[in-house]
């Protein structure tokens, strides 16, 4: 959330106090482990850092990637496959 009045932004953005901090911390740890152990995520992280992105912004993007992958597996009722081949292709 941002603190703003009209066109002026007064303070930095912050996370809502209603956020589930336990889930957020688990996602943060999962993102850090993914950066260390998953080649694809590591390459993404390094590429974004070289582009000048802030480290926390890149970690947030990785968290988002992990969430999307988990929900895709739940939606399709299947296990995660590192090398995915589309059944329609």
C-alpha cells in the first residue's frame, strides 16, 4: 500500500498488517532455496540483478513464480514436471 494524497507520494509502500506473515516467511525461504538449487530460477535471478533490479523485487517475482507453479499443479491435478511438454503440441 502506498501513502499518497493526490499526486504526491509521501512514504514508501508497505505490506498490509492483515497479511499472513507465516506464509510470507515460508514463501521467502522457498524463494531463497529455489535461487540456490533451481538452475532456471538462478538464471532468472542473475539476469534481473544484472538489469539493475533491486534484490527484494526479484525475490518477490520469484515468490510469484512459485505461487503460479503451485496453483497450476493444483488446478490441473498433476505433479510438477521440470521439463513440461504440452499434451496439445
